[in-house]
């Protein structure tokens, strides 16, 4: 089988309201991967260590949300991540899919799960917020979010390296090449950066309705790094208490990028969860 690359898995689709880029590989039940909101994020950059393994068992689709990657720019006021995901699935003719989201992507798939439960067979999050400060967590910006913001306002090798380091527990795999690639992705679409800065201070990119989260019925897996300095693992515990058919997995020696830092564990856990909870 040919090696999977960003180029040979790259696709585009025009939904009713959005021009969306995504990467696709594999066959079988649809598994949609949704990235976080950091500078340089995209479906491929956030999930490329996971796609080759998971695509052996599922039809894996890693979307670039509008405002990131190769999808269209979007102003803060027009963001609608869960709405984009619903249109995207419908345009591709996918009646139901397992959805996976990291950080902002986690909040996006949580919203999709309570807004359009007909489209979601399984809900999986990593490092997702719960919509309010976590248990024993004071309000205000976390250390990780402050570093992320600086990388948007002052993108450079220095600020992007600081971002990659705060996203991980073990910095040994952070190379100059990785930092340079992330910086290149950040600078590739100036409109994405400008729109993010334009929305700064206006509130979260994805707002969660605390009354609707408990209505989620899809089997739910809430993964979180014990050492996450962007979104504390207390959010996973809180979500597990709100979503009846859920289980939380806390991974030690792990930061915010669980799917990258512990790729093998993430891959096998996701596969096992989907196989142990067949789609209805």
C-alpha cells in the first residue's frame, strides 16, 4: 500500500455555505477527525500519526474547519463549527459517523452531538473544554492559552516552539523541522491569523450549552492528558459526570496533544472503543 501523504489524501467539497478542505483515507465506517484551534492547526497536521493506522479499519476523514488549513477564511462572528460539520457530513452523504475532536475540535463535536444526534454514532474527545472552569480551577486564561495567543499575535520560531513545548509533556520529539513546519502553516493563510486576532477577546470560539450536554446519548470517550496545561483534565471528569453513556481516560505524562504524544495508545483505544460499542 502506498504511503499516505497530505497530498495524496487531499480533497475539497463545497457544502451549502462552506468551501471545505479535508484529507481522506481508508474504507468502512466513517470516522471524522476534528482539529484544535491553535495557529497552524489542520486536519493533517493534528492527526497525521493516527490516519495510517485508523484508516486500516475505518473511512478516516480529517477536516480543516473554516479558518484553518486549506479551508476558507471566516470571521469570528460567522464561525459555526458544528454547523459546518453537519453540512459536511450531509454533503458527503454520510448518514452517521463517529466524531473525534481535540481541544476546540472537542467542543465542536460535543455541540454536534447534542444539536444533531442523528449524525453522531460515537463521540470522542481529547483535551476538550467542558464550557465552564474545571473542578478546582480558577477562571481566567490558562498558561497554555496565553502561549497560544502569543503565537498568533507574534508568529515566529520562538513563539511557535514555546507553543509546541507547552502542548506536550515530553519535549524530546520537538525538532526545528517540526517548529518550522508549524510556523509555515501559520503564515500560509494570513487571513486565518487576521480573523483569529479579530475575534480575540470576544469569547470562546465554541460555546457549549450546559443544559444540552447531558442530553447526549451517543457512546462517549473522553480522553485527556494528566499534564495538560491548556485545558485541565478536570474538564474530562466534569463531562463524564454530565454525559450518561461516557467514560473518561486520563493519560499520565501527557499534555494537550494526546493523539500526537501518545499516538499508539490513542489509536488502539479509539479502535477498541468503536469495536466494543457497535453503531446502532
